C-alpha cells in the first residue's frame, strides 16, 4: 500500500507541474519542479528500503543539475561505503524494484567512491555525469568525499581535450550541421549538448557552478551571458514540448511533429509559408547563436587551459598579427573607427595558410561588432572591394563564407541572404535549408578546382581549370536561390538582386551578364536534361539558342551539377551525370556550328558513329542495315549512339525470330543503376506489365523510352535503380534478364502473374510532406496528347497510371520519368483516337485524379 500511495502522489504532483507549464510555458521551473518531486519520492523509497545510513543516493547527469525533462530517465548513483554484503545487495535490489513499482524510469549505478573515481579516470562519459553529482538522501559525508576525490582526480586540460574530441565526433554523426531538416534539439550541432559541453569544461576548470559564476571570471561578457541564458531557455522549452507532445523521450524535430509544435508556439501559415517553416527558421537562428557561442567560448577555454607555448607574435600588418598560430586583431576597440577590419580578418585567414583560425578575442570582436555592417558599411567602396577579394582568393573561400555566415557577417552584408538563413524547403528532395544549400553549391564549385576531386566530375574539373574569372560563379551561386520564399519566380527575383550586386561591386558588363543569366536560368539545363528528349536535335537547338556563347554553357554546366549535388546527395547518380554530360556535348556542337547544322547531318553523324562501332564488333553491314530497316527516323532522333550500338549489337542476330520476348541488362556506373532493354511483340498493356514487374521487384524507374518498330514490336529502354544489397549479388544482371523474359511470357497468358522473389522487396521512403498532386493534359498533335504530372513518389505509381492508360484504350508513345528524392515530375506522350471527345476526356481526367 505504501508504494501505491507514493506512486499516486508522485503522479499527481508531476501532472500538476506539467499543467502549470502548459499554462505559462516556463521550462526551467518545470525541470526544477520535476527534479524536486523525484527527490522527494526517492527519499521515501530509500527510507522504505532500509539501506544503512552510511549509504547515499546521488542524482547525476541532467537530473543532478536539476534539469529533469518529462520523459527522461532518472540518472541515479547508489553510493556505498564499501563493497556490498549480501544483505546490502538485497536491499539495493529491493530499492531498485520499488523504483519500477512506483513508475519511475531510472538508470542506476551502484558503486563505492573508489570505484567511481576509477571509472571516471577511464571513461569521459562517467566523469562528466559525476561532475553533476548531487546529494539526494543518505550519507552527505560520503557524497562530499566522492566530490573531493573526483575533484582531486580531475585534470582540467585532459578533460577539455576529451570533451572537445567527443563533441567533434558527435557533430560528425550529425553531418556537422545544425541545419538538418529533422534536427535533434539535444545532440545536434548548435543544440543543448553544445551548451552543456561549454558548461562542463568551465566547471571542470574551476570557473564556477553557474553561468553567472563563469561570467564573473571575465570569460563571458554580459551580452554573451544574456545570449546563453536566452537560447538555453528556448531549447529547454522546445525539448519539454517535444517530450509532452510525443509522450516519450523524443528529442528529434520530426517532420510529422513540426506542424503540431508550430501550433503550440502560436505560429500560423501565412504569405505562402507554413507555420512549421517559421518554427524551424526560429530553431535554426537559435542553433546558430549556440554555434557562435560554442566557437568563441571553446576557443577562449582552450587559450585559458592550454596557454601558448610560443607567445611571441608575428606581425602581418599594422592591425593584425599571428599569435600562437591564430589570427589576432591587436586593437578590437578600433573596429568602430575602421569597420573594414571585419572583412580584412577573413582575407588574412585565406591568405595565410599557416593560420589555424582566429583566436577567441578576434572571434568575439567580430561577433560583437557585426552590427557595424549597415547601409553605410555596405555602400563603402573599400568594403565592396574587400568582399570581392574574399571571393577571388585561390583558397579558403568556402571556409571564409561559412565562418562569415556563422558569425552573422554575410547575412548582414547581403540583406537578401539574411532572409533565407534557416529557411526550410519542404519539397521532398532538398535536405538543407536554403542558406546551407547555397554554401553547399559553392563547396561543390570549389571541388571542381581541386585535383583531389577531379575524378568525381572530370568534365567539370577540365572546364574549371581554363575558366576565366571562376570566382564569378560563386556570386551566381550566392544569388541563385536568394529570392526563395518571397513569392513569385525566385530565379527572376534573384536575377534582379544579382544585377544590383554586380553594379555596386564593379563587375564588368560581361561578368554581370554572365551572373544574371546564370541566376535567371540556373534550372534550365537540369530541366531540359531530365524532362526533355535531349537526343532530339530540335530540343538541343532550342536549348543552345538560349545560350549567348560557349563560356556561358561551360558556366551553366558547372553550376547545374553543383546545384543538383548541393540539393540532396542521394538524388545524384550516374544517369543524371550522363544526361548533363550528353546535353553539354550536344549543345557545344550546336553552338560550334552556329545552330546551322541540319537535323539530317546530326542523324547521319550519329548513325555513322554507331555503324563504325558495330562493324568493329563483328557485325556485317548487311545485318545492320536490315535491322535498321525496321527503325524510323524517330528512333534515331531519340536514342544516342551508345544506345543504338547496344540495341543493334543485341538484336541484329535475333530480331527476325518470332513469338519471343528478349531482354538485356547492364550496369550503369557505380551507383546501383541498371539499363534494361525489352524487345517484345507490342501490345497496349506491355508498359503496364513492365511497371508491375519493376515495382514488385523493388526497381525504381528513373527513365523510360518507349518505342515501337515498324514491324510492330516494342523496343523499350529503362533506367532502373536497384537496392544496393541487391545490385551487389553475383550475376544480378543475368538473373534479372531471365526473370524479366519469363515474366513477359507469363504476362501474355495471365492477367496478374506473380512476381519472382529473388530481388529484395521495395520499401518506399516515408513521405513527410505529401504534395498536392497536379496533372496537365494537352493536345500535342493528331491524336497525340501530352500528360505531365507532379506528385510525391509512392510504390506502384507508374503501374497505377499504366492501368488507367490501358483501361481507356490509350497507347503510350514515350515516357520521361524525373525523380527528385520523393518528388516525381513525369511526362507521357499518349496516342488516343477518343480523347478529343469530351465524354472520354472527362472520364480519363477523373480516373487520373482518383489515381493520383
């Protein structure tokens, strides 16, 4: 009965504390109150256990700091004066059992003082947890003895190095960014743990037991103390809200939780922005403040704990020197009189490769004087020239821009950039906020210039080597998405901003024209490559006609690759690389011939190149010409030389055989993509059955080319994505070929044949933000209709669409599949003699809408 009464009282008091929080949203009092309630409950249970008075109960970790979150475990230490006797061991077990009976989620350890000290010496996590040890009940003398021995055993310098290394490893686990779309508000860079690391290191160094104590030592000024308290309070509340909302210990801001959190905070959808996007932008702003404080204060602590071995400075100029391998601004108080020192500090960092960063006083001075960057600063010619010089440096551009962003220098210098800091992109394929995506694009552009990365994109690396004024591309990257979130066409609005920037910063007419073009057209090459038939000379001519010159083509190609890879590393693959490379070469040829090369010449060159290769592979001219006789001009327009060679080499010896289905499969690059060719008697439901096969066997269709020969056979080519574990299986391509041929034979005699089971089943990714599906159906020629759809990806999507085509008597002429993460933008060319009738048209539209 005693346990039941204790449990009932504990739950009642806990519930009242949470209800009070839900009225006032003050997290810190709640954490203290939950700690006090748990203290009182533990004292009663400790007394019931009849453990000897020489034993003690300690709160450690977050509970020891009186920061107990609603769904967090109670971290407790049962401290014994000596090794436990059987009687004491039984009493300890009874006490631990009573915790569970009372409903307390406890993580416990049972140790002597000696064991605690020994464990702390070898394990940094234990040492950190014991740093917050707090007496709850039992022998206070024993707890005091523990604290004394831990203090004597603590080496502040070693503790600092260990915690810094631990923090860096943790940051790597979270991809080194605070700007993940589902951040962990406890463990991610810029989150609570980073503040706690600062506190632990300062406490271990004897600088105080509270933030106010630490500030009193002079290592924190008043502004930094206020900032730490403000962001600590914000993160505490966020973590409390997450625990209560999820009813479990959940510290991740998951997509499905973000809208509910935003509602709790009172944010609403407005001006085209979701309330959850407003919430997350506030989160990223707070995380950036934590990152700023962490950078400065960790540097301050390092200099305090590990003073310079060689304190003699090396002068750089009248204002800067190198002090202990770091950049030091001699007189920070001169910044208001000479604000240009802000940009000069970053320039020195780039120009002095021996520097290991800036020291704490310089970082602090830059951060505290960020507000000097105002309209007057931005309009000063010297500062504009310095910013351009930062972009022109042969090294350190990305590092400088990242540091400038973290310290809030870049957002203040470029006001439009400030608006995209922390701005989310809920479009199913971006994995970074807009500002971080922008920096990733610049990172990718930088890598094209580095020999160590030349093998990643050989053509881009070659072009970057000879590109005049390569730094101009960084400006285009800075502005290409800078107008996102404003409403309207972000490319057009960004081009206006870029035009103004170039005019203010003295770029030449040629440089300005290039930047503005790249910003306005930065999506064009990607869209043409992925959504149109680039092997059609008319498409290439149209694309090339929009390019002023070769130099612009080179720039657009490099920016396009950098942009796609900076969007989501998982959507880049060999197929996209091939499409962009092929479009570049075709457009290059078109520009070289001034758009005068007729279509017939293109086709003649393509066929000649393919024929020469086939002859070298042993085929006869007669066999080639016979097979090509069943292929019309449309086939050669829509297939490149490589596919023509592949198809012809496989089919020339066998195409005249009747009543069989033939497939060919080969790997495409090194990222689990495969090309699949199908040659089979044509019928209206063939595409549907192929989609069913690919879908049920876990093969995601990335591209499809549907073609019917003049002898009424289907010659279809697909690019499919194979699960990595499946692609690595021995003889995968051969087994896929045989299975597909068997499937096609079955599908001629059965309505719904069962798929083979040798390929791992497909598991669709969770779609956190399903978009509203849209489609457009328009007449594209005699009985030809173009259908475009935009929707979120899902298992069976193409198969479902194909069934609608079949049920409406519609023949598929071609398909262009564009998959961007979980977003698909597909287009189909359909043949129907009935869609011109209003009744059939409306019926087809209703079925499409239902399917999507």
